[in-house]
C-alpha cells in the first residue's frame, strides 16, 4: 500500500510545469492557513507606521484586487500613503 506522499510524488512526475506551479501555490496557502489558524490572537500594541507581519505573501492579496466596496476609497488610499514604511531588501 502506498502512502499519500508516495502517490503525490508519482503524480508530480507526469504533471506539466504550469499545473505544478499552481499546486505549489495551493500547498503553500494550505500550510499558511494551517499555521495561522493555530496562532492565538493577542493584544499587541502596534506603533503608528510599524508594519504588521502575518506570514502572508503579496500574491495572497491578489485575490482581492478590484474588489473594493465602499465610498471611502480615496480617504483609505491617502491613509496608506501617509502611514506606509520603506521596504528593506
């Protein structure tokens, strides 16, 4: 009897690269979702301008692109510009 891991490895061998890329993205999403669901919410004060890190990636936000609902877009966008911090690479 083969394990799930062995079945996955066998399936990977014959899978085209574009599907593998999507599969990897989904696997990373599931791992992140599992990790974040086990983290308990805490009351940590965040200073103005201090970034809040949650273990997500920018590509995780793409599913929300073009879905703004409300009439305060300009006000919220200005808030983002006023409070964003410089990136470090």
